């Protein structure tokens, strides 16, 4: 299977599309922001690390094999500004599972953009790729991210206590999930 979405993916206020060179400044602002990196595995990126990451992410526009992912810019339809980045991972072919993820520039937090983009990622996974189950994970301290997953109808499946040692401390992880049958009920 080769899955290539029909770009751009449109929602009410966003266009999800492949990253482009002209996104560099917003991409760097996103990946260098300490507030964005707070609950991630890495520290804020310098310009060299941002360039390397962008070069790695720009070609991620189709899914063919387990382990592949889409890495897309979230662009405001109103301003054409890149407001964040979102990802759909193909986690398991045998078990038909995926994972979603998202990052937003802090000035766009609290506006519903992560929820809007995540719904489109779920649609791609369930309707486009015919996945059985999609998860989302976050640091348990990240109430904003947990709230996004709850608002879009994902259910909290696990609270893993001190399961990872990140940035010098033990952290808890929340795992949210949705099944295709649950998506079918929500999408009606």
C-alpha cells in the first residue's frame, strides 16, 4: 500500500500540507521554543539542528511501510502562516495501528488548531489508510495536549507512572486511543 493524501488537506481554518523551504522561520520558531520543547524528548533546537530536522521532515509526505509517517505543516487558511506541525505515524502493519502528534507555536495555543488538525489526521488514518486503532501520547504534565485528545473523542487508556527518564527526571506518560468503530460513530 502506498498512501498519499490529496494535498492540501483542508479543515475549517487550516490547510495541512507538506513542509516547504519557506516555512523555515516558523519551523525554527516552533522547534527552538522552550515552551514547545518542555515536554518533548529534546531541548530547543539551534538553527543547525532545525535545518537538519527540516531536511528530514520535508520528504515525509507519503506512507508505504510500517514506520513511515506524514509530517505536515499546519497553515492558517486566513493568514497563510504556519501555526504548527502535525504527524501521522504508521506504527504497525500487522495490527493496523497508527499514532498522531502535533506541535503548535505558543501564540496559537488555546485556539483549537491542534484539535482541528488531529481530527483530520484521524480521518486520514481511519478512512484513508483503513487503520484499526490510532493512539496519541503525551507527558502527563502536558494538560493542553491531554485536553486535545480528550476533546476529539480519544479515550484515556493508560497512565504510565515514571516510565521514562527524560531530561534528567522520571516522567509519567498518558496514552489516548481511538478505534475505527469509535471513529465511525463520531464521523457520522
